């Protein structure tokens, strides 16, 4: 067990009361009245257009919310935000509206509602109309690109993996030209892609829905936006669930989230190693080693081999490289359900006669608009360390400490060269506001590790109760199959009751 692992588990024990979850009453009453907010026309709902590869729940409706491009100029240019709704099937039980926020940046709340809507409506016993939104730049909302070259829009180039020898010269040049492209061609729409604007858009949506308050279920990056909404508009939030949360420290948001990926993957990898060495995998043809401790050296050796000699894949012109294998690893660690696909990729990569099938997200470049959005939000939100702040040194240290990710989490990004219209002012999350927040977090999250979530928990103070779940993965509520965690969140959303103190759900 690594030092970081031991520290994280000790923090968990100190932050979570292990055992029975004791419910308490509904959140405290608000201490001041809730104003009506901005005057916004009501939404015009319509049948949703079909989504390729997605079966929409019966009755899901869609609408378009028009919001100011720049809230400093409320009567100026506008952009569109796509919204979807699934109304309660029990009107007599309706409490209000539950807003579903996806992760990312770049996740679609409209798509997440399509995927989770029926399960969420059942879990919350019809207490809410369920609403998802695509933040500006995402899905059906107004989008914009930067003219980023195709070679720079692959996930493994956007993510800035160092060269096989650990050097970052190519990463620096790519980061510089991507930032220059967005400064030159991104325009005011790309510059508007930010968490503060998403927070303002959320409140405009609340007004358009005719609600005095919103309840929110926020996932991953969406949890940061949800916490920001509760900070900016504390008395317009009914019940808030933060699911898989990052460090909200305003000096480290975005840059700190990426830096946390190294320890997160290191903490989660043993779950995959145990699975891949289990004799039960033998019959499936997916057993990678006889002992769990042999899986990591096997993976590192294979990634190194692919660094030197990439393997032709089933996707013409897109070989399986060491960095694509590493990115496939991080993606697969999000859920135990994706372990098998990673094991198949590893088995295929060890066969010199095979042509591995790449995961779809690694088999081609992202569209320019998606690549621009992914960069713009984290770059617009906060000023990152500049290009001369020691990235090469930090990458070398990260490669040595967390070799599975080869230094990528500490590497330079376009944000180091980003041009800001005004100085970013990320929100400082505090304990000021109603005690109506519930956090849920796995112990071994590869994307938003427990250590960062504990900082969010500390920032919110007595506003929040935190439930840790004794397993790995990213996205706990209605996501990774923990009945105890699901029950606690559902009870809170339906009744307002939370554990009396921070609590733990065993796997």
C-alpha cells in the first residue's frame, strides 16, 4: 500500500462514522426570504429530437433557454442552452424540480437525463420534475471551436502525455499553439465557456421554470458547478447532492483536479489488478497474471513497449500507443463494469499478430467544438501556472511517484498560455448558507480522489454531511451499484433527511 493510500484511508476513518446510518430531520429553515430572481420568459416545451444510440424515456420533453452571452451586458448578444425535462409520474407527490448536472467539463445533462431519468424518477418516488441542461458549448447548446488542428484534438494530445523519455518539449509547443488558436479564432463564445456563467445560466433556468428553488444532483465536474451555485445563490437551493467531488480550493481548481489524477489512479489500480488476477477470469480468457501484484509491472512493461513500437489497431491510421493504453486504463477504472474491456485490450496488445480494437473515445480526434470546450472551461475559470513555472520538474516527479499515468497529470496545458479578458475569480466555497448538502464519494475514485472531496467537505463545514462508499469507481449515486449509498441519497432527496454525522457505506 502506498503512503498516499494509507493517508487517504486514515482521512476516511476520521471523516466517516462507520456503521449504521442515522437519519436526522429536514434541513434547517432558510433565514432570509428567497427573491424571485431575474424576469425570464417561460420555456416552450416540445418533443425531443431522437438521439443516436440513446433511447429517450417516454415523455421526455426538450426546450431552449436563451441566456446572455455576457452577463455584464444583459441586453446584448445571447446564446442558447439546451434543456430536457421528464415530468413526475406522481403529480400529487411533486416537491419541485431536480436539476441533473453532468461532469466534464463537456458532459451533457440532457444525455445524462436520458440515461438516468427512469431510474432517478423511481428512486425519488416521483417527488420531482427532472431537468437536465447542456451547458453552453455542449450538445444541443450554442457551440464554438478554435480551429485546433486534428492531430492536436486526440484525447492523448489534449491530455498532454509526455514523450516516452519524459520530455515535454512537444507538449509545450502544442499547448502554445492551442491557446493561440483559441485567442485568435475562439471569439467571445469560447471565452464565455466558464463555471461562473454556467452558475448564472442555472439560475436563469430556475426562473424560466417558475421555481423559487432548485434541487440539484451534480456529478463530478458538475459537483463543482453545483457547489458554486449554492455559494452564489444559497437560498435558491432546496436540496443539493454532490456526487464524486474535486478539490474546490480556488488556487487549484482545474490544475489541481488534473494533478490529483496520478494518486487517484494509483489508489484505484489495485482493484483492477485483483480482478485481473482472479482465477474466475481464466474461463473468460481475461486473466492477466497469477498474482495481483504482478499486474502493474505487466501493464508498465506493455505501455513501455508500445511507446517504442506502437501496434496497428483496427482503426486505420490510429495505432495503439503507450499513451492510448494509459488513457484506456484511466477511463476503465471509472467502473468495475469496464474492467473486462480493458483486460481484452491488454490481451490483444500482448499478441503481436492481433489488431487491438480501440475504445471509441480513443479511435479518433474530438470535434473542434468539443476540444475547444474541454480546454476553455478549465482555462477560463482560473489562471494556471505559467509556462516557466517548472512543469518539466513536476512531470518528472509525477512520473516517478505515479508511473501508471507517466507524468500526464502534472503536465502543461494550453491554460499556461491562455489569454483572459479579465482576471478569473473562481468562487471560494464556504460554510455560509443552509445546511442542505449531501456528498457521496467512493474511497478509490480515479478521477476525483477522496483527498480532494474531503477538502470540499471541509470547505462546506456544517452545511454538508458526507457519505463514503467502500469501493472504487467514479460516480456513486445510481452508478456503481452500492445499495446503501443509493438509499441514503434517495432518502435525502425524498424526505430531506441526512445522516446525523458523516457516515460510511460498506461495499
